[in-house]
């Protein structure tokens, strides 16, 4: 699926601007993680990882009242439109509810970056400048280590980068932050 096609799908199911920004952030992170974890990745693979990030929460608004269906409804909506591994990764990013345990690097990447993107946004919003360009990885890591900051950001999920992806947390934060900084205009940060 092309990115324009994925954006059309996103816009047909998602209306919340902040959720759209979150999905754009995850797309950017997934693209960089693909390049990091697959040094010989071609454009098709990179696009696939990006589309996974872009559409991972496509059913979020539809399942808000039934979070146990988040990922499963996306599977129903997307199974005839996307490759099976992309649909599985989208379902696996909420594996505690869907039962679809992450298997591939792509599955684990969307699982880990989903929470980190939100933590980075929260940290940016408390930074004096409120701009991604002014935030560095150390600032994010300090917020990460404050248990009362952004309590909804599951730290264990983020830290799965170390075991599942073999990327140390500081490096993972840098990759995610740099990815989001590249699209800061789209994120209004």
C-alpha cells in the first residue's frame, strides 16, 4: 500500500488531530527503526514499516469504549488492504488484549515506539520552549525516570526495545526523538 492510500484510510477512520499526529510520529519512528534494524532494507520494506506506524491506531476511535477490540477491529478493516504481516503487527501492538504476541522486529518496534512517542510529546510540552528541536534525549530520559510524569506511558513497553530489538534505551530514545524532530512541523511541535 502506498503512503497516500494509507493516509486516505487514516483520514476515513480518525478525526482527532492529536491521534493523527501520534500516528504520524509512529510512522516516522518506524521508518528509522526499519533502517536501523534492516540495514539493507529496500523502499518497499521501509514503506511497509511506515504504513504500520501510520495505521496502527486506525481503529482507536472506533474501539474507545471497547479497548479489548483495539487491533482486532483494525484487522477486520485492513485485512484485504494490507499485507498480512502489517495487519499482524497492528494487531500485536495491543497484544495484551488481542492475544497476538509480537514475533517480528516490526511487531516489537510498533509495540515499543507507540508508548515512547507519547512520552516524547509530553516531555516536549513541559519543556520551556515546547519545541521538539529544543529537546534532547537526556531530557526525555530524565522524564522517563520520573514515575509520576506521563503516568499513562508504559515504561516496560518502551523498555522492551532492549530485549526485543537489542537497542539500548538511550539509543532508542535518540532514534525516536530524531525521527519526530524531522517532522516537527507536521506535529506542530
